[in-house]
């Protein structure tokens, strides 16, 4: 059976997201594709390179979704809403890849990890700027932006653990609920 690189990546995303990088062997990926382990190396250099490609794909998806929002002339509130929707949509439309990006990047070697950390830092910087804009325009109270960013992204990231595409809420609805709680809190 001939196997394309895309099919190998799809199998690796699923296995890395469910079994973890260290819990997945090349043999597991080959078996999922119905090919011999050695045949994988016609398409990939190593298991590590496969992980890096998947993690980098996730980092790029998050950045590509946020950059146009951060550069737009929308109001601070609309940017926050759009950014949260975009973050949750990346997770919910690339569930396996998002889980790998969020949980397995630490298995990368130092060189690859540093490249991914640069992308993550850029993403978090854009979020910090959006949140600071919300503070500066009075949409948000003056709070520590670092912890606000951690809170918002942690809530958004955790969607990967409980979201179901056949569930009652769309990514837009989830983002709206999160933003309502963020803006108005839960105290009476």
C-alpha cells in the first residue's frame, strides 16, 4: 500500500495526541498507515522531525489566525472577541495537531524547541498587546497583563480537552461565553 506524506502526518498527529510522542513508536505510525516501518523513511527524516513539523504547523496556524486581527482597525473589544474565536477555532479545527502543539513540544530537541518557543513568544506578545489595548481603551480594568494573558490562553487551550464538534456550542459561542466571564466576572 502506497502512503503519502499527508497520510503519515495525519496518523502521527492522532497517535502523538492520544499516546504522546514518547508513547508512540515509528512502528505504531507505520502500522496505522498499513506500511512497513522502513517505508516511513521515504517520507520523513526521523520521528523527531515529524514531531517538529506537526508542532511548527500548530504554531503557524495560531500566528496566522491572530496576526490579521492584531493588525486590524477593529475596536479593542472586537479584537479580543475575534482573537478568542480564532484561538478556539484553531484548536477545534485542528484538534490532534493542537493537542500535539500544546502538550508535546517539550519533547523536541533544543534546536527545534527554541524555534517553536520563538513562535510561541511572538503569539503571546500579540495577545499581550491586544489585552493592553483593552486596558488602555478602558474595555478592561488595569490588571497585570501577563496573568491576564495566561488566564485567557489557558482557558482557550483547555478547550482541546473537552470540546466535541457534535456538542451544543460552536467555537464562537464558547469564545463569547469566555469573553462575557472575562469582562463581567461571576461575582454579584
